[in-house]
C-alpha cells in the first residue's frame, strides 16, 4: 500500500471510515450528461466538451475532444469527503482490504458454528 510504513494510521480504521467505498474500489459508474461544442481560434478549431456524473457519489467528469474526437483534456469535479488528505490507495489495495475483511467474517462465522 502507499501508506508510509511509519504512519501510525490503522488501515482498517481508515478504510472503514472512508465515504464512497464502492467508487474507490470498483470505479465510478459515470453516466453521460451534456455534450456541447465550440469553435475556437480563427473559427476553424472545433472543440467538443462532454460532461458525466457518477450517480453513486455525485462526482463529475468533463472530457474535451478535438475535431478528430481525440481526448485533449479531462477534469474531475471533486466532492466533499471523497479525497482523503495524505492517503493514496490503489484499487488493488482497497480490494485486498475488502477480501481480508470478508475472509475474517467467514472465519468468525465458522468458529461460532462449531
């Protein structure tokens, strides 16, 4: 994980308290919202801009493409509570944590049933 080894933060506590867990683990489910275009410069440069929203967490994404439909810019509208200052976890990190949590729950059920 990308948390420094000397960081006293308990990873279980950190991940269990983060908002929008599913978007962090599996990615956003962006839905198309708007498309608009603009002519820039001397009137020959056509730019397309499309926005998307994630219905799960409310994050937005804006893609800008040139006349050939190539992506030339992408930006995200951050939402309060999504970014956690000082912490960077990959999706693999979040998946590994979730698998460990589920395995621990299953082991606990087996012990109680025995």
